[in-house]
C-alpha cells in the first residue's frame, strides 16, 4: 500500500483529522471517493479478528475487575494462567481507541507467557471505553494527562500487593499507550521493567527519574514518533539509564496490531514480542 496513504491514516488517527477531511484527502490520493471508501476497511482495525488467544481459552482465568485509582474505581481486564501460583505482573496499556478486544487479546498473550496481566481502561474516569472507536479516540484526547499517570501508578501499587503477584511489576504500552507508559516509568520508581512500542517519549528533563530498565521498539517508517528519539536517547545516555532500543526497518507505526491489515508487520511483531517476553522474564523474577 502507498506509504502516503498509511501516513495519512496515521495523521487521521493521531492528529486527529475530522473524518470528512481524512476521506477527502484519501480520495485525492486514490483518485476517487469510491476508491477511498473501498480502501478504508483495509486501514481500519477489524476487532472481530482480534483474538489470537480466544477469550474462552481454558488455559487462562480472566475477569473484569476494578482497582482503586486516583480518580475513583478503574475498570480493567485481568488474565493469568489457570492454577498458577504467584506470578510477575505486567500492565498492558492500550492504544488511543481504549480497552478494546485487541488489547484484551494482548493481555491474554502476556498471561499465557506466564504473567499476571492487567489491562486498565484508562477511559474509566469518562465512563469507560465506548464501542465506537472514533468516539473513544476523541475521549482519549480529553483525558487529563496527570490523572492518567496517577491511575497507572495506582495500578502498580495494586499489582505489587496482588494475591497472585510476586511483587514485581512491569508495564508495556502500545502506540498512544507508549506515551503513558513512559510517563509511568518516570513517576513510579517502584516499577521494575518498562516496554514501549512506538510511543511518545518522556521529556528529556524527566529521564533522570527513571529507575526501571527500558526496552524500546520503534518502526522505521514512523517519522512522527521517531522525531523524538534523538533527544530521548541523549538523555538516557547522559543519565546512564539501562535501555535497549530496536528499530524495525520497513515497519509502520502500529506494526504489532494484527487487526490492522495495512500496518501489521508479522515479522517485526513476532520479533518484538519475543524480545518483550524475554525482557520481562529477565527483569521480573522474584
């Protein structure tokens, strides 16, 4: 698919653009409104195809819970291997469409790898994630950043004391969620490991506060996010932080999201996932 089309879709979902503006610009790129409308389903995520690990997988115990956040009760999806003892915990932070079936599936994948996985619904202060993804995206833009960070700090505290946890807590954030996971690692010195998938970087002045080791995944074609890498890496180096950075050449932003046909890159996704699980296993042992 033309990279200009993928870049336009990225602008639509993250700038964001109004849908009518997006469709008008897409029509110019494709040559007609009809061609643009035919292309949209290939660009948009297909949540019906989200489950690599089915919700009813008998190897897992899953539940919808609440935990105490700074703004009140936070909704979340919890998954762990059935019958397991105390496990390291991982917070799974969603993209800018909220806690949807894809992110719940990612939480189940984390759980199957041997972790207690918690996927918070960061739209809980606004009533929770709606079914309409464009509405969810608009709601994400209205969240209070500091409150969102504190709701994630509360998730760390919740998992540190969880009956099925071993006291170690990591976090992984995807796309929009990569920004909040960066804010979390700056504000939660008790966090034990942090993984970022193509997310906004913390401000360089805040990097000194980081205590957890970092694993950073970036997409080679993601010019918007990659623009912030040099300043971030410079700050990490100057403050002697422990980090590993991988650049997946030829991959687009959101390359891990298998529900988005146009941007999903199986080779990059599989490699990044393998590295992510190995990183958590190495850093979250009791």
